[in-house]
């Protein structure tokens, strides 16, 4: 047994891949059985990750979640800034420049409108909850955009690990809310054409939430929503830690 | 070659992050500003350029696609290694700030469609 523990500690990253694979599998299974695929498996897996981060924090009494336990240190490496930024940059592969040109004006307007709306409401709510420093407000506002923009912004502006975790939790709640509310609201808000799906993807942003929500509404709309939603995170990562942070700095 | 795709991703990543660092310095913030966003733009431009030169093979695309599919697993690993314990104390904010803006967007969506959809302007 000591051999195995030593082996795992020496090959932490590899063990991390295995752990995340198992968490993902559990998320998918819970999604299919308990939630009848209404909540995407990836969203549940992220919640499970946060849960493990919580339990790991209790167990190790540290600040690094489950990565604070030496056996699981590899998860910290896999979830560290290097892999995080590298994989997110890679998602730009799914953004087809030609399709984006076609989404054009409407897509761009809804994209900017969506980011500003989510950011401003996120900041106002964080303010109402008692946060007063620009870095925390900016990170939570960014987390209201997506669970990726939040931590990227938090790392860039130097927010605390707690605030970054909160911004991820906010982004995950958003993904689930978009997934659940999209099919319910689709008819009432006129979400039925490719154009409206592009505008919707741009405004909502969370790629997995938009894809899952549109799949539950009308599967033929999914690629149109996804193409603008893909851009949301990139534009959010560009605006939140730069322009928006500078504006917040004027007030706090 | 798969590695060419990974290398394209790597150079886009490094150039973008470098630009982010330079912009951060220039703005006087001790932080990387928008490096990931710049890197994404570099990757898309680089990919387009190679596609036009007919140098972008399926294997190269696969080298990038693998990493793009790894982003949710990495986000899970990141979530698991955060200080969630402390975040729980202000947990209600995550629920409120996650749901309220979504509902507000649903209310604003028909207005955006009416205002900016080219179809309505002929």
C-alpha cells in the first residue's frame, strides 16, 4: 500500500487525470439518472469538484481544496493556471471566423450587451453583499459572465482564492440557470430562428449552458448559439480584467 | 503531425500571454491583462492563415482539439483545488448573482432582437 501511495505521489498529474475522469463519470451518471439529463453532466461534475474542494479544505485545513492533501496534489497541477489558460485558448478552435462574420452586427451587439449586463448586475449584487474592493467586485462580476471569465479575471487582478471560488460557483449557477430556463422561456422570448439563436448565444455566453438549453429547445439551433457563445468567454477575458477593472478602480 | 497543432497552440498561447503582460505593464497594473483573449485571437488568425496556405492538416487540428476538449476537465480540477470552504460563508451570493442576471437577460432579449435584428429594418 505504501508503494502505491508513493507511486501516486510521484505521478501526481497522471493520478489527477484519473480522478477527474471518475468525477466526470459520476457527474454524467447523476445527470442521466437523477436529473433526467436536464442538467448537463459537466455542470454536475463541476459542482462535484467544488464539493471536493470544500471537503479537501476541511480535511487538510488549507487553502488549496483537495490539492492540499498530498495524495491529490496532482489535481492542483491539472487545475493550475498553466493548463487552465492553455485549454481555454484551445477552445478558440471551435470559433469559425466565417460564421462569426455572418452573425455580424446582431451577434456583436448582443455579445457586448450580454457581457456588460451580466458584469454590472454581478458587481451590484456583490456590492450589496458587502464587497468593497475593486478586485473582488470585478472577479464576482466576471464570474456572473462565466465560470471561466471569473477565475481568469480573479487571477489577473489578484483576487483572493475565496473570491475566485465564489466567482466559479456563480458561473456554475448561471450555467445551470440558462440550461433550465432556456427551454421554458424560448417561446415567450421569440427564440426560434438561427439569428435569434446567435443573439441568444452571444447574450448568455456560457457555452455549455447555451448548448444544453438550446438542445432542449430545438437541436438545430445549437451550432448557431454555440458560435457566438464561444466568443463570450474570450471577449469577457479581454474586457473584465482590463477595461472593466480600470473603470471599477475609479470608484473603489 | 499532431505536434505541429500543439506547437501552434503553444506559440499563440505564449505570444498572447506576453501581450497580456506587456499591456498590464503599460497600464500600470501588476497583472496579465487579457492574455488569454489575445492568445485566442492569435490562434484563430494563425489557423486561418494555415488553412489558406493549405498547410492545416486534420492531424494538426486534432492536436489543438484534444486540448480544447480538456477545458471542462481542467475547470473541474481547478474547482476542486480552490478554497471553497471559505467561499461557502457567502454562498447565497453565488445563487443570487448566478440567477438574477440570467432572468434579466431573458427580459432584455426580445428588446435586443426587436432593436437590432436586421430583418426588422428590411
